[in-house]
C-alpha cells in the first residue's frame, strides 16, 4: 500500500518534525567532508519552508552509543545546511527536554531548526516511548525522509509516529520507495538483477527474493568462488566461505528449475597479491591455478553480461563485480556502471541498491546518470530481501 506523501500535508503554521539522514562524514577539523546526504534532504526542507511550516530536523551521526560525544555533534551539519539553504538554521544543543520544547514553540513560519544527535541518548535505538514522546512534543506533523534508517525500529523512525495523527514520507523517502519498490513489484521485462560483493552470507535472502522477481540474476564479486568450489572447481586462493558451501549447492540446485536464469562468470581476473601493481591474468573459471586469487570478472563475462543487460527494460544492481577499490581490479564494476548509464539514457530503468555499489558508481562519477542510486545501504538490502521496513510501515497509509 502507498504511504501518505508530504505533498498531502497542510503545513502552514505547523511544527513539522522531520527525520533526516544527516549521518555524513566529517574531516579532522569537524567540517562536513561530503554533503551528499544533506543535499538529498533539501527538496523536503524547502517544501516545508515554502508552505509556511516550521521544519524541526532530527538525525543521528555516527555511533556515540547513548552518550554525548563532541566529535559526533551535528553542529557542523547545521552550518553546512544553512549555507546550502541560504538561511539561518537554529541548532539546539540537545534533542529533547524542556528547553528544546520551548525553542520549538518560539519558531516562526518558514524557520528551520536542527536538533542535536539523537543517538546521544540510548533511548533512541531502544525505541523508548518516553523519548519518542519528548521528540514529538510541540510538533503537529511528522515526516520521515531518512530511508537509510528506515530498516531500524528506533524512536525517531517508528516510536515517534504513535504521537502524530499524520506521518508522511518526504521526497527522498518517496523516491526510494518508488524506484526500489516499483521496480521490484511491477518491473518492465526483461528484468535483470546483478549481485556482487564479497560474500554469500548476508545475501541469501536477497538471492531468493530476486529469484522470485527477476528474469535473470547475474552474479559477480567474491561470492562466485564459493559457488565454483561447490561445483568442484579449483578456486586457488580466492575468497571462500567454507561454511556456505552447502548453501551454495542448494542455490545452484534451486535455479535449475527456476524461471529466473542464474548467470555466473565464465572468466575471471586473477592476481597473486590483492594490491595495486600486482601481476594479473585472465583465466577461464575452469583454469584457475592453485595460487591464483580471483579479483574481478573477465572480458568474456563482461560481454555476456552486457548482452543480457542490453536486452533488458529494468535493472537492479547491488554489490561490486570485483575489488573495485584497486583500479586494476575495477574494470568489471566500471563496465557494468558505464553500461547502466548508457542504457538509462535509452530509457531503461536502472536502480543501484546502496552500499559499495553506490560508492563504485560515485567513484566513476555516474550517480546522476542512473535512474536511482539508493542512499540507504542496509535499508536497500533489506528492501531487496522483500522485508517491510519498520520506518516505512509506521507511516500513515495513503
Ligand atoms: P559487500 O559489502 O558484501 O557488498 O562487499 C563489497 C566488497 O566486496 C568490496 O569492498 C569489494 O572489494 C569486495 N569484493 C568484490 N569482489 C571481490 C573478490 N573477488 N574478492 C574479494 N573481495 C571482493
């Protein structure tokens, strides 16, 4: 079911509590190193200002473990946000309590306030009802724009909604739900999914869910070697999850009678050391030498994957094809990313599900050339597992 949109709230003269994801990296001088997440929340904040509401923003930053930690203050974020909005942002040195409550009351229409780091209180992650009530105090509406935190039932994402008659999705949240949700639920076909990353563990539910939805599942990354081992192949010193061999066998067996076609690489790039400048060689997956370490998909595989992708209408990708952090091992990941950008220009829907693949796409400066790159790592993975996210479920139905 769809969720209430910020577009359907009457915000004039109201205090709107907004859960944003301002968990941004700070440098050693406490300056914001990357403002991507702050920029991503601007459309929602600007909408509240335009409508004459008062935006009261709350977020976590880092893992302060329930205590105030000076290096994890949101103050630098307030300064950056003020720059980006071109107007002052009232920063409060606490996120709950009588003083904050009073300050909320003194806001004027169009004002913006940012509360201090929610995780300075252990009650936030414990989803404590009293803490949630204090957050909601003197606010009349709630908006969640923090997709990246929606997979956790915390006070600011789930508990707080019990104190509001209307809880709506902000624009960023809506975009995430539209692209991840719609692409999985009613994809144009052929619908191709690409899965990579280091390990099978943690991805098994993603594999089963995608198998039920997609026409193809292309697999790259470190996890392929556990599959090859399960098939009895020599994998040299490549990444192996011994304890997942049975699981890998089951998955391979399962796909034999599946409508979704599983495609594993036919060749790989191997090296003798996982470092820049090391010797590399392309080999067929049946010819991996005993000393070889597989670090990327090979050129034949890139061609095969490209052929399937070029015939698709919708693509969801999560997890890099190789150790993309090292330039010599990044070709597979870069080729997939570039092809997805070209296909997007031709009208194919392309969605990248957070985490390392989002980092890879960013590294190749292609983020703006895909239909959607998710801002949520863990949240997008849970979405791809088919789970209902508590922070989404708690919003008012449309
Ligand atoms: P994940 O968090 O499971 O999505 O894994 C992402 C990580 O997988 C990245 O840091 C990649 O360097 C790593 N990775 C990708 N391919 C391989 C490989 N063949 N061997 C080892 N690690 C890999």
